[in-house]
C-alpha cells in the first residue's frame, strides 16, 4: 500500500526514528499507526537485547531543582559514545527524563513514569532501537532541604546538588559554589559522621603500615594515625575541605561567612565514569 510522507513524518515525530525506519514500520503495519509504533518498539527491544553487554560509559549527567528550591534531582542518562551524547535530540531526551524525575523519589519510580503513553523504561528501549546504542539511566539521586542548589559541569559529565539549612540571602550563590566544590573535589561524605567505619579502619591500617615503614615505634602508631585520619577527613569530607575559591577557609567557614547559622545539610554527585 502507498504510505504518504505526512504519515511517515507523523511517526517520526512520535518516536524519533529515522525516516526510512518509519516508512518500513508503516509498510509492515499496512498503514496502521499504532502497529507501526509497536514495530519500532520491538526493534528497540531486539537492539537492546543485542547490546545488553555493551559499556554505556558516555551520556549526559544533568541536575534540576524545583521552583521553591526545596528539592532537586540529578540524573545520568547513559549511552555508548560521546558522539551520541552530544547530539541535540539525545540531550532533549535526557532533559525530558530529568523533568519527569523532579517529583520522583527513586529510580524505580522514574523508570515506571509515563512518557507519552509508555514508561520511561520503554522509551529508553525504543530509543535504543532508534539510535542503535545501549541507552539506560546510569544513576539517580534526590536531595531535599530548606534550600537546594545545583551545578552542571561543562560538557554534562558531572552534576551535583547541595542542600543548605536555610533560604537566607545569598543562599543561591552559596549553594552553587558548594555544588561546584563537590563537582571538582569529589568528597566521599558530607562530614566525618558520614564516612563508613570500614573506610576509616582501612585508612588507619594504611597509615600504620606507612609509619612502620618509616621506622616509627609501635607504641606511637595509634596517636600518629589519628592525626592522619584527621587529615583524611579534611581532604575527603565536603564541609571540611579547603574552599576552592579561597583556600584560607574551609567550605563550612565559607558557608558561615554568608550567614552565621548556615550549614550544608546534604549533597549528591553523579559523574560519568
């Protein structure tokens, strides 16, 4: 049967698939639009199955906060190549998923969310067929608080969220600066209490081994190791790190220079590996 250009274009607008793929799907469906959409989804499922073991280490990491700055999400939409990740249509897809994520609490909720009559998970499968690369959500994090800010590093490779304890004057700039800090310095935790005990134990043992190699007496190891752990916390916990815009003060001191009672209460960071 004859398939018109307008029918092909309608299917292309609905699915994002190429013109020839849309025409083929309509021919196979004998002009039935819904069946053609289903044919393209099945193609996506087949491509997704064939590429399931591929490495999806490229993509776009994006963050967004709500209008009241009380909640934010950071999402990584992963693909196989940097070429696809920089494509305008791919970034548009990633931003649509980000918008849907804003009121979701978990990755499972996001994947089950409606995306134009299908779930986000189904949309990812469909687009795997359209683009020909494995596409998946590589990470999802949510932060809530009195004031939440975000930062997306150039190139969409790293994105962060930061929550402050109050929506004071200057909170927006402070939250962005601390979010930039988290992006650049990759802290393992907000503060000392957030560091897993197993990490602390490992660092203590590493410090002791180094001290033994330096010939320090066994009786002195515990006290010296404690000093090294303090340095570890300073280097690796967000509020204790030297502030990148002014190394004479810590991140905590910077935030309190904005407002005496202000604290960083949470952060989230996602990056392409």
